[in-house]
C-alpha cells in the first residue's frame, strides 16, 4: 500500500497576511493555501516545513494523520485563556503535552496505532475537531482530561498515579469532543468508567438579558479598553476571556471533581480484557478504531515520533552500527516500504501537482523581480518542474536501489498523470506552458532508461513502451521515439 500523509493547518483568531501566504507558498507549489488554512497531502515526497514553528507563527490548529497509524492534533491558545500549570496537570507526557511560547500555550495530542495500514482520508477531520479549541477557551477542561485518559491507556502512567480532577460533563460530550475521543482512539469503555465520577454539566447557553446585566456592572474604563482593543486589534482572545469570566462568575456548573481514583483502578473498572491488560497478562482485541495499551514508559518511541527525517536517519545509522545483525531485517523493511508503488496513485499525485498550481504562485514568479524580468513562459516551466521533481526523485531513488519494477511503475504514473493534465483548463502555469506535459513525459522515460544499467536498457525500453502504449496511446509514437533516443544515448 502506498504511504499517505495529510497536513492541515487552520488560522482562527486572525487571517494570514498576503506576505505570510507567500512565505507558506515557498514551501509547496501545490498546497491549498487560503487566508485561513494550509492543506496538503503526500503519497510521495514529504512536508518541507516545521509544524511546530508554523503553529507558533501562523496557525491556531494543526492536524496530521498517516496511513501507518499516526494521528496528531495541536491547538494554540492565548495564555490568558488557558493556564499552563492547569494544562500540565493533565497533559504532561508523550501522548499529550504542553509547550509555552511567548504568550501562547500549545497543546499536542498524539495517538499511535501499531497496526496501521488502513487507507485513511484527512479531509474534514480538523473541521470536526476545531470547536474543542473554543470550548477550552471558555474554560471547559474536558479536552485536557481526554488527553490524560489517552496517556493512561497508552501506558505512560503507573497504576498508582492519581487521577486529576474530573471536569463536569464528561458523560455529555459535545460533537467535537466526541470526534476528538474518536480521533485519539480513546477506548469507549474506559471513557464510560471515567465519566461515572464526572458531575453533570448544566445549561451553557447564554441569555442576552443576563449578559447585558453582567456587562453593565463592569467598570467603564475596562469596557472602553475592551471595545478599543476589539476595534483596533480585532482581539478575539479578549472576547473569549470575557466570556470565560462571565461563565465562571455565573457558576452554572460545579468545578472539577477530585475522586482519589488511580490509573490502575480506572483500568480495572473497565471490562475484563482491560483489567487483564492493566496487570500485563493480555491485550484488548483491537476494534477498527480501538486503541491498545502499549508497554509502559515508552518515552523513546515518542521522542522518535517528534524527530525530523534527518535525525531519524542518524538514529537508524547509529542503531545499525551498534547492532549489525539488524541490517538484513532493516533492509527488507525498507524494500517492502518502497518497492510497490501504484502507477494510478502516482498519476493522481502528478495530475494534482501540476493542475493545482495557483495563479498567485505564478504571478509571484513571473514579471519584474528583484533580479530582473522573468518571462511568464519561463516562470511556468520552472513551477511545473518543481511540482513533479519529488516524484522524479523517487523514481531515481528506486532505480538506484535496483528496484526497477517500482521505478518503472512510477515512470508510467508520471506519464499518465501528465497526459491527464493536458485536458485541464488553466490560466496558470499550464496555460503558459502547454507543451510541458508531453516534454516532461519524454524526459521521465529517457531519465529512467539512462538510469538503468546499459545491458538492461533494451528490456526496460520494451516494457515501458508496451505499458505506455496501453495507458496513453495518443502519446505512443512520441514516447517510443524518446525511449529509442535514450537507448542510443542521444538527447530526447
């Protein structure tokens, strides 16, 4: 199965500026970027930014998921709305943790499914979760408690660790909190047991007259300052802060309940399979989205999850140097991961990459620049080339590893995706470089043949031409000529 990674960022409190959108565009030519979001997915290649840095600088929420089982959610709030010490009471581990940056609090939730392997779609997940941020801003601590419960079921906590205060309404989750529990794969039985000690939540609706009376009692100076900040700075955090004050003073709901329960008691109170698992004698059978308790205190796994690819590569090399007996197994895992790409998946990737290039990115490259004037056609070819360079690099990588069938599948996918892109109507780069798909297809075929050992080039040529005549018959003659020239060693 091909790999799939999905990245989505959302700005809630303020939109991105044109300058910020341009900065983000420099990281990806095909991502969907709006004044409030950045969305991209990868089947080949990888995200070139730094999600933590982006949440610090641009965005209020981030969601990541991969088809090998990793789910990540990050939320950024003003420290005026969420006390760091309170957050750390619940989220102080690997599956749920807190980071402070300037006047911001950033919460991270990480769920791992060891089995993974299922096909997933990222679209729509963050929109179903984003409301939990507003609930946190109103002083609702249920999101934090779900983070602690995730830590408990992940095996990060000892059996005698005390349960933190249980917030009201744990048995009355909102739609967004229910989606969060599902996204983090929190076991429903465990959540039910935890909710037994949660006080009921009263009516959280707002009565206009009640709010008007409360606001009327605020000092005039404070109200003037609030209105000024709202008009000048569009300070959404101050609105949430004022609402949080109102709800606390109204005190419709009691505070969190201190239960005296421990992690072990919670797990043993769940069904028998959870109780056995808590004593280390069994695993709970995995439901489609059901998590499994892993070995306790697996901090090294979480550390690895937070590393960037270059750091992971260094760790792998060090591990293999220390344990050379693992080399054969590591090699087989690597081959299994990259040996069987789908030509259709590659075609979709290439088609989307070249047709999704925005008119803004094109205008940013063409015309008058600091170093001189750039012709629109030149800018278009440059952008389109960048859009497919990661997939071409993957093709070369597999060829260099001797995975020739995998390399040929990618090459066929590139050609098929480019051919499909020719029918797209575009005022962007494709409109200025209509010959790019055909010429890049020839280039991909020639590059693969040249990357093949000379004794095998004829067979590679024959397989490619035979397959591509079926996939793109209208380009058959052109592809055949390009392949023949590559075998002869002449230019395409």
